[in-house]
């Protein structure tokens, strides 16, 4: 009794340990974001540091027997969120590739992985078959963060995302099937009995997941659940679906929740956006926590069981099994060879692999398979190596194959007008990518004549989501003549791009309390309180755009003195980062920064009545022309 008290006292305790896991996981993601490096790598490193290295967190000591169930529930939520993101209507030209990677790639990957384990790692056929089934998974918890950082083209991103999410439960079920066969030979179970039990369990998971999804759709569509309870009801239904299905057949709960998410995600629910965002936020927290727990659970003594054969196993999986599986699965499709090569060379493993492998490795050892204990360390080694490898090579590989957007993030301007066109020309001549979107075809005539990229349609519609590469545009400026629409665009896109990256012109009478909006609606203010009408009139009166680069000799203070009536609109950093300006007096800029501004029509004879955009290194001794008062 005394030893138990001492052991517990040496740990953090469940509450403090839970808080520490969250802080370390989210902190690792934030640090990766700041350094623009793969978050998964930071989470693994952080987990190892707070776990085996320092002993700050020991999941079994701090959480006890709850560690396994906590990880299982977290993985269920992650896969459910992934299922919700699989929109069947938006597969487009990736449909054939996805079907091949699931229907052909999954069994072929099982076979290839089993052979790699048997021939390279020298595991028994029993352990190889079980672990080979688990290795079908490629890890949505890893793929999603990597895709965000790589700015990958739509089709290869869809193929990797769908393969990861759909094959995760399939991999777990493949392990269940292989384990059932092992039990037939090691526990004297009947082959027919084992096959019937497994088949019924899989069928139950599919049907129950489908029914749960349809029940949620029925409840939400008919207003049978109030708005404030939709997320709690969905969350509880998700956990119940996973638990009940898992009780019927272990690991089938992953299949059930994936099916449930797929049904809800394709039901066109009015509340879908709110539900999806909640799940995305929950997934970020859960991914952080799960990776920290798994890395902290690493037993260094298990890694000592690995030998040179483990290296051969890694080479066989990464360089032979994965490429062969993908290339054979996509043989005969219309997918370009560069995309096939990229997908073949991308196969990071994640949470599900480690969690399921540890469970079945222990079960095999208990069933009398001697090398079952080798599965857990091999799984962790595979996850660590593939996460680090693909974390640092995925983006460069995509750029080398021409599958990533190599341009600097640009500006999406919503609203076609004379002002938008002139601003777009200014940005384009400053080497900033620009896209002007408008639902009125007539409003796009002028931007198209100026050689600017345009999108005809509603920027909030499905066509825009399917057509526009959102990752190519880091900033959005809503500058239409409809204040309500500008606010709607910024509110909707702000959740995706970040509130700090969506901007809109001032609304009419927004300075009056009766017309003021809550802070959570709309975007950042732009243009020092000028409305769309004001900017439109300024351009009509001959105000021109000018891009000026600051230097050590020509500072911001000198620029202000030279152009006292100039209206600074945005700053462009030496790295190409865009920053819109609302309050000119708060503008800060060092050497190398370019300032895009509006100049009055009589700011100088060389600029009078000009609409051309120039980039100059102005001299402080240049005399400014006469100025006119601002409207």
C-alpha cells in the first residue's frame, strides 16, 4: 500500500498530467506553425522529451488503465471528422484513383507489407499477417497537417486524404481478420465460427454507422434538436456508436464512426459548417494529445529489441512495398505519372497504426506467438521515421514534381470594379498573385481586359470551393458595393483563413451605434474608414497607385514627408507577405518593405491623371507636387 502511494505521489496525477499533455501538444503545434515546420515532428519530439527522457509524464502511471480507452476514443473522433470531410460530390477526376487505392491498394498493401515483415524483419507469418494488415493505414492525423503546409494541388491532395481516412478502419479490420485466423490455429477455434463472428461484426459496424448517421441527419434536418444542442448530441452519438460497435467486434468501431461521418458529411445539412469546425478544433486538440501520449508511452527497453533487420524492414516498406502498391493500383488510370510517383513516395503512418499495433502485438504474445512483442517497437519506429521523413520531404518533393503552388500567397479580391482592377494591377506588377471574384459577369470585363485572373460566381459557393486553390491566397479583401455581402464573405472565410487575413472596406454609417456590428462579424477594417463609394470616386477622379520600396537611405519617415497626402493601402515584406493598412499613422516599415499607396491626381506631373502602376526607389530630395484634400 505504501509503495502505491509513493508511486502515485511521484507522478503528476491525472488532472495535472492531462493539463500538461494538452499544453505540450498544443505548444508543439504552435511552435511548428511559428517555425513553419511539420507539427507532427515537434509533437513526437516533445512526447519523447516529457516521457522517456525526463519522466515528467508516464501515461500508465498518471492515467492507469484509462490510457488505452482515451486513445481509442480520440482516434474515433479523428476518424469521424475525417469521414465528414469526404464529400462524394467533390471527388471529380480523383474518383477513379481513390477507388483504386481503396479496392486494390488496401489488399495489395496488406500483401506487400506482410512480405516485407516476413522477409526483411524476419517475423513469423502470424505476426507478419496481423501487422501487415495494420500497415494498410497511412494516417489522416499525419496527412492533414502535411497537406496544409505543402500547398499541394487538389487532386493528389484528395487522393492522399481519401486513402488515409478510408483505409484506416480497413487496416484495423484487416488486423482483426488476420488475428482471427491466428486464433483458429493457436486456440483451437473453428474456422467457420471465427469467419462468421468477424463477418457479422463488420456488417454490424457498417449498418450501425449508416443508421447512426441517418438518424443524426433526420434529427438535425427536422429541427428536432435545438441549435445549441446539436454539437453535444452529435458528440454523444459518435461515442455511443463507436463503443457499441467496438463491443460487438473489437476495432470495428473505427469503421462505424467513419461511415457515420461520411453519411453526415454528404447530407448537405444547414448546420454542417458549424459541426465541421467544431470537429476540426476538437481534432487538433486530440491529435496533439494522442501523439504526446503515444510518444510518452515509449518503452526504451522495447527499442533495444530492434536490430539491423529493422533497418531492412524500413527500407523495404518505404522504398518497395509502398511504391509498388500505389503504382500497381493506379496502373491504367488517367492520373499523370508525376502524381502517381508523388503518392507512391508518400506514406506516413500515424496514431491508428501505433495504437492498434500495440494492442494486437500484446494479444499475439498472449496467444503464444513469440515475436508478437516485436510489433509495438517496429510500429513506433515506422511511425517515427515516416513522419520525420515525409514531414521534411513532402513539400520539396511536391515542388520538384510541379504539384505544389510555388507562387507566394496572394490576394483574393471579392468584387470587380475600377478600384479592384487598379489595385489588382498594382499587386500583379509587384509580383503578388491576384484573383478577382464577382457574381456579376459585367463586373469582370475590366479585370479580364487588364490581364488579371478572375472567377465568375459566388465566392462562398461550392463551385468556388472546388475551383479556387484557397491556399494560393493568404489574404481576402471584400470590396463590393454591398456592405452586408462584404461582411458575410469575411465572416465565412475568416474561420478558414484566419480573422487577421480577411479585410473589408468600411460600411456605410458603421460609426453609428445603431448600425454597429459585433466584433465576431466581418473582417479587419481597411482604408482608414473609407467606404467603397469613396474609393470608387477617388479612382474616377484620377488617383493613381504607386509601389515604393523603402531603403536604408529612403526611410518611412522620408516617404511620409515626400508624399503627405498619399493613402497607404498595404505593405509587402521582403518575403512577399501582405499586410493591409487601416490606420496609416500606425504603419511601421523597415528597409526592403514595399508600400502600395494611392496618390492624388496632382501629386506630380509624372503621375497626373495616370492609372499606371510603377515601382520606384524614390529620393528624399524629390519635390512633391501640389496636393489635394482627401475626400
